[in-house]
C-alpha cells in the first residue's frame, strides 16, 4: 500500500449539509452566526474525502460575521472532530476595489493596523493568514503588524505594480493567493512582471488551483516547474456550494450562482465563486497534466504546512502525528483515493 497522505487545504470557504445522504444546503463561513454543529458537519465531509486538515476561509465579511464566527473555529479545537481545523484564512477585506471577484464590494475595507488588531482580538489570536492587496494605502504597515504576530500574509485580489509586490514581500508577506484565477477567460500580458514575480520569486509560496476550470494546464505545469518542488501549493478554493447537484441555484455575497456542467463535463458554479472540485480531485487532475507525484504530494502537505508554520507555532498546533479524525488518502496506482476505500 502507498504511504498515507493527509492533504491540507488552505482555503475552504464552507461546505455542504446533507440530510439522509442527500445534499440539502450549504454552510458559508462568512455568514454571521456559524455554529459548532454546522462546522462539524462540514469538517466531517472533508475528512471523509481524505482531507487531513483545512483552514476555514472567510471571504470579505461584515464585522458582525468576523466577531461571531472567528471564535467558533478556535472552539472547535476542543473536540476530537476539530483537530483537523487549522487557524483560519481571511480572504479580505483589504482588497483592491477593482479586483473584488465574487466578494461583496460593500464590505471591502482599506488596510489598517487597527482593524487587523481587531480581527486578532475577535479570534483570540487564532488566525492563519490574510489575503490582501499590497498596493492599497496602509497595506505595508498592516503586513508588518500581522507578520510580526505570526499571522501570514498572502497577496491577492490586487492590482499593484511590481515594486509594490516587492515592498510587500520585504515587509513580510510570504504568499500569493490563487495565482492566475480566471486566466481561462482573461488575457494576460506576456511581459507582465507582476506575474513573473508570482511564478518565480522564491520568497513566497504560490497557490494555484488545478481544477481544470480556473487556470489552464500549462500554467499549473509552469508553476510546478518554476517555483520548484518546495514553493508551490495546490488549493481547491472550495466553494460553499461544493457537493451541490447540477441545477442548484443559490444567493451568496449579493449575487446568484448556478451549478451546472461545463463543456468538459466538470461541475462548476457560474460565475466563478470558488471551486466545486475537491482538493483530492485537484491532485488527480494535476497528475493527469503531467505534474510529478512528488510535487503533487508536497504541494498539498509539506509546502502548505511550511507556509502556515508561523501561525501553527503561535497557536501551538502540531501536524507531526498522524490524525485520527481522517483516513487520509493513498495512491492506488492511478489516482488518489481515501485510504479506507483502497
């Protein structure tokens, strides 16, 4: 049998509810009033797929949502089922107004040390990393504040010049969030140094989504080669609508989304709002695209853990022992599958 792996998802935005084995709704981590029961249901869904760990992700949210939900993630660590829940990822609210994606623009804020410290207080220090735009007023000071306290900063939803990326890395940022998202529909300049930095600057880990929807196969292959085996991280950016059947419609972040199959037969949400593809499926897609097994496995285990290491140390979370809450995954000769299915 292959070695058991325990993949780590850095960006799970929520997940499904099931009733009698059938999808019956979703849990979105950015909606105020998250309960431990809802979080447990989502966690058990991911564990059953073979995830070892995940960072709950709150997209750009209201102060009420941060205040009510951040303590729930830490409280989950008191339970056996919560041992796979890692310090959360806040994707926002410090974005460029021109690069909001599916996030609610009404909830965007300019970076500030004051609000960053408020987030730390609401979470009782249980924060993994923030995704933010480096070019906004106050960004560099905010990056220094967060990283000095062991909270990672990843650059994304941004519109900087390359000098502003360099300044952010020098201030302590150590990641790039979902590089090239929407590259399948938005043309990029071949001479764009901002993208060169994300593919080559080894001061930071680069996160990319190999789900055959967000980015083309060539981009994933180049990322795996250019950042080397230790600086590329695969994420799935799991949508709250993951697991929903085709035809499902839902309102999120002030917009409506529909789940249907694309031309290749893959289930996705329209417009883009995170992925309906699991991290395990992403691993298998990357293999199909010719990425070496060693790189695939490092991209969802050691590399993701290394990026998150400052927050794990601060929160006294250890990943050294095999978890008991998840079966993990194994390679069966052609694909990764839950270890208890092998």
